[in-house]
């Protein structure tokens, strides 16, 4: 049988994509075959198929860095035909055929089984790192401020635990190298001016976890936030790289159940009004 796929080729210096009919024997090696129901289309996919960044390293290749679907066949222990699974990363759309197709064949250790409460459609939200950061940090007792460009999402952000929601323009415009200290820490999925402004507003020994570049890949700031006040440990920037590693359904179950809707895309920052020594904890639904 044949299936449709978005195939990327590079006949000369430019990447070309087209929808083609492929056969199962055209798929790459793996111990699980999946009927793909939903992938996402995100920033990395756009970079890959446009050729603006060297994401795809092998041609021809099916694009798409993630997928969700139903297992058709499996020889991997613990994953059976009929299981609903999700896959993100593992060099999909880099060295292995990706999710922009009706079928995929992958290694079973790359997959996470979905809980009953989560559909394959809901398992494919875009940019959920900010949502997760809000819920986790507020659950640990921090006062969390969420920055978003979608005011209509304010109720959703408050439901996750945000104490305050601010317009992203307060952070996304060009700012000064140093500003009034405001944040104890931040999780930034935006980059560019937003990240530079957050760094400029960090408190002594504050930490920023940078995990995205939705606004841009540049960092139009300076080294001033890292050294002028008190000690060189004034602020710390942690860049998060998502590396392939085997995962389990148990590890991800509660997160998938909670963050199944599309995220509005924001940087989450938290303030130190609640002591780290006595956090207010709350559990995720099982």
C-alpha cells in the first residue's frame, strides 16, 4: 500500500518539498510502525523546509519533527498495535523520516504512550513550555507572571497558576542594557529582545532558562547584566538543549493530561514574593 508524505529533496543548492506517494518499504528501519494522525507545524519545521537553517541533514527525507498516531505494528516490548503514541525529537526531520506523512516507522524507545484522557489531536500542542513553567513554578509556591500577546488567553494562564498576566510588548521592544531588578528567575521561549530585557531585569543570583527563539535567534543585549553589580554571579543564563533520551509513559502522563491545549506563546517569569523554604505544593492530576 502507498501513503502520502511531504518529501524534502535538494536537487541543487535549494531545498524543494512536494507531496508524494510512498510505500512502507521506503520507510527507514524501526521496530514500530505508526499510522500518523497529527503532527505539529512549528518554527523548526519552517526553518527546515524553507532551507533557512540546516535542519535536514539527509535527502530525500520526510519533514516534520514530531507526530502523534496509532501503532499499526510493533516488536518493541511494551508497545502494541492499537496503542496511541506521541513522538518528539530524536532527530526526526534531521536524519530520520519525520511526521509529515500518513505513516512512520521508528524505534519504540522514542515513543511515549498517551493516557486515555488525551487524544492524539490534543497531544500536539504548540510551544507548551511556557504553560508547563507556569504550573510547575506556581505549584512550588512562586508568584508567577506570564507575558503573552494574546489577551484572550489570560483566563487560561490564570487557571495554570499565573498571578499576573502582562502584555508581551512590555518585554519584546528594544530596551536598556540594565533595568530595575524585578525577576527572581525566568523561563523564556521567545528569545531576541524579550530575552535581553528579561536578563536586564533579573535580580541578584537570578537564573534564566532559555528554551526558544520564537521572536528571533539574536540576542541584542550586552554582558552588563552578568557582571556590574556586586559579583560576577549576579545573573545566570541557562540554555536548554533537548537531547534524545528514552522516555516512559509514566514520566509524561501527568504533563500531557494537563497541557493538552494550544499554548498562547509567552515567556513565564516568577517573582520572589513566596519563600523558597516554604513552598505551597500541589499535585498534577493522574
